[in-house]
């Protein structure tokens, strides 16, 4: 079970915002997308795009999309290294592939970052890994 799932990505000035939004919608078609225009260290403009899911059904739908895309086996295989000491599960999906409708875990920087807060009590890493594995195995 998860308290929340947050998706974030950067839309650089050289990227088409509609294309980046479509990539975000691959993971969360119905989530409310918030966009903030920011300025980089060298004055370059960019947009931070984020969706926060807190409703249990929206969170289940998100994980079903991940499963249906075939990304669950590699996620479960690396689950231990993806959960931090604050009971947060960290994922990175390839942003370019997401635009094309494909969900693939990534290790590079051009990603949609996902932070999923695991509902583990007490909120220890070992409990979070156990709870997340049980939940995700049953999706």
C-alpha cells in the first residue's frame, strides 16, 4: 500500500511541452498535471511538470499501468535497492519511450522520476520493502 505517488520531469526549453505532457500521461492519464516555469543556473528557462496521486484508486491504476507495460518484473527484481530509509520507493522511467507509449525503467537522466511513499508502520526501510513487495506482487 502507498500513501502517495509523485511523478516529476523536466521539460527543457528545447523540448515540446505537449510531447513531454504526453509522456507523463503514459504513466498517469487522469492525474492533475502541474507545471512550474523556472530558470536554470545559467538563465535558461525550463518547466517542472509534476503529478501527485493520493487517491487509492488512482495509485492502483498507476501500478496497473506499470504492470501492464511489463515493467513490474525488473522493478521487483531491484526493489531492495530502490527503497530509501524514509520508506520511499524511487523509480525512473525513460521519458522519450514514455512519449511513445512504452514504460521502461531507466538509469540515465532524461526521465520521469517517480517517488512512491510506502505505507509501512513503523516506517523503516525493511518494513517498506516488505510492504511494497507484497502490494506490487498482487497488482
